[in-house]
C-alpha cells in the first residue's frame, strides 16, 4: 500500500483510452488501495487510475465529507448506461490540474454499471454531486479532463492560467 504521485495535465497518460480490467487479482486490489491512499493524501473526493500513471479502467470515489455519508466506492470498468436530459452546472476541480476550477455543465442524474474489485457486477443510480463525480472520473478513463467540457473561450483562459501556475511552480 502506497501513496503514489499524482500526474499533472500535460502527461500523455491522462489523454489515453484506459484499458479494460480483465483480471480481478491481488494486483488490482493493491491498485485500488493505492488509489484510495493517494486520494486521501491529496484530500480529493475522487481519483482515476490514469492519474497515478496506470492506464486501467479503475476509479475510486469518497464523498463522505461532502454530505454524502454513504458514498465510498471503487468501480472497475465503469460506464454510464443512462443519463438524464436535465443538466446542472457546478464548479469542478481535479487533482491533476491543481489551482484551476471552472463551472462544468453535466447531466444531473446518471446510471452507471461496472464491477467491484472482486469482479461482482455493480449498478449505481446517482444524482447531483455523486453523479458529477462519477462522470468526472469516468471521463478520465477516456482521456477527457474537465477543461475539455467548457466553452472554447473559458478553456483558453484556463490553459493560460495553467501555464502561468506551472511556470511559477517550476521557478
Ligand atoms: Ni479529475
């Protein structure tokens, strides 16, 4: 069990299509534990395996400190099987893009199917923050970041700010 370094926007692994998990073995359980540890260490509410440099379809979410006392789960090969037409807007950030935040519009409700770390099928019906977290993390498995989900103008502003933040961090 280990806290892993979280990779930042600009690393190509974040832009890859992550690979489906087929072996529900000890290595997968270690990966899930590492994801939880790394997420807690970074004080995030969700983390996807590509964010620790592992291009596999695995995500963890823990919303217990954000007024969702029952939501703590690891999902393997998750996919959105239904989403509402109704959308809502809320600010999002990402552990791979520290310092940036922007309002993102997404469907307010989703149904997600996947598996738990033992390979048992799981179906989740989620709303609001939980639905948003699931969509954000599943996007990571398809190489999509929240900055891709805003208007071109906002995206250009975010990328400009990101360059500035990285230049400051490296100087
Ligand atoms: Ni993220």
